[in-house]
C-alpha cells in the first residue's frame, strides 16, 4: 500500500513536470546550435495626412496657370489679405491650428502658389478634379470649402498674407 502511494505521487510529479507550458520547449528548441529564433515581423504602414503632404509641382485645376511671386513681401497686400481672411475665412479656418478646415500656416511650403489660388478661387472644381484637394476633403470630414466668390486680386492678397504665416 505504501509502495502504491509512492508510485502514485511519482506519477503525478512526472506528469506535472512534463506538462509545462509550450513556451519553455520552444525557447529550448530555438537555443539549439545552428538554429535562430523565429521573430515575427510586423510591417507598420504610416499614412501621411493630406494636409501634411508636400507637393510643390501640382498647380491645381482652375483659372491660375502660372503666377510669378517676388521674393519680397508686399506689406499692403498682406494687410489686405489679413482683412479678407478675417472677414471671409475665419468661420472655418484658424491661422495656426486645425479647425473645420486646415490652418494656412506653412501652406506656401507645401503647395504651389497656383494651387493655393485655384483652391481659393474654385474650391468645387479643385475637389472634383484635383486628387490632393479630394484627399483634403476626406481628411476634414467631408466639409467642402465654401466658394467665397473672391477675385484673383483678393486671392493673391490672401496668398501674400499666407506667405507671412
């Protein structure tokens, strides 16, 4: 009887030792000479927001095909552009942070002057025909930019103001 109890205890001990989790076994196998441990590779795909894309080749779709911008800033035009921005744009745009639409700060470093002016003058045409404008529309929750009916002169003043932001 004593012998049977000892045999039973030994069987339970052996089964507990041999039933360890599979992790130890896998670790031991990977430590064998000539083998390398398997590593799981997870590819991380980062998507760049449309508002962060830099595209200084796209001129957009609209009335502005080519524009020459001088190096120096025209302060009278900046003042006019700031006033237009305040009156027509601040319902959806804040100068330095995302609001309903993107902030214009730094836009001249990411877009061509033609693209900016075409977006101001013909936002509907741009969203319909320009891939980047379409992406921006999606990024900003499908909120289309309102056409303010600005003239080319007013759009140019806004562009000059944006150059100072």
